[in-house]
């Protein structure tokens, strides 16, 4: 498993749609409906900046990138491998 960070940024006009996608992904995690091998660890919203940071475990960066593209959030996003130190 790979630890990954997805940074999302959206425009004000897309805020409701972005939060709808986030809510559905959180529900999928809570109900064990995400594809096998994917686990959403946390979502942190940077309120006044229209940004969110999502921490995932996934089989690979490419696999998570494919999942995010499939979900097609109304955001600009970047996927980064992260090494947990603490």
C-alpha cells in the first residue's frame, strides 16, 4: 500500500458540488464501498482557501489517480506520494 495525499482546489461557484463529491466518498469509506485496496484516511478542508487535503492508502499513485479521474470532482487536483514520519 502507498500513502498518498490529494490536494484539491475549487472555485467558489463549484464549492457545493465539491462538497457533494467529498460527502459521497466519505460515505463510501464509512460503508466499505470503495474499491478494494483503497482507504480514505482523512479529509481536511482549508476553509477560506477553497482547498482540501485528502489522505489515502491505495495500491499505487496511478491507481488513485485513476479513481479520482473516474469520480471526476469539480476541482483542480494533484496526487502526491507521502511518507508518514509521525
